[in-house]
C-alpha cells in the first residue's frame, strides 16, 4: 500500500479475513473484502498525515457595538 509520513501499511491475512497493519503499530479491523482492508490502511495513513500538520491559532474575535437604528421618514437614520 502506500507510505505517507512514515505510515507504511500492508495486508495481513487471518483465515478468511484480512486487515491492514501499519509500521506504527496500528491495525485495522478484519475485513472479508481485500479492497476495503486496503482502503482502511490508506485512510489511516491519510489521517495520520493530516494530524501531523501544524495548527493555526484561531483569530481573536472582537465584539462590535452597533449604534441604535431608528426609522425616519426618508429611511434608516443611524446613530440616534
């Protein structure tokens, strides 16, 4: 299968089931469908790569105070 950010997985067969195992020690669930077991390994490698990305700190949210708005004869009048 693939090697993404140090996560190299391969299939291991146990009876009529196969599961993906990774070099990091992770093992997927037993699957009868080989394609699904391969996808488990691929998904694990992709997720591990995403988790290793640096996080971006959230921007501070400022509260904005809006002035009162009154309805005048010509439309909206702000700041009254």
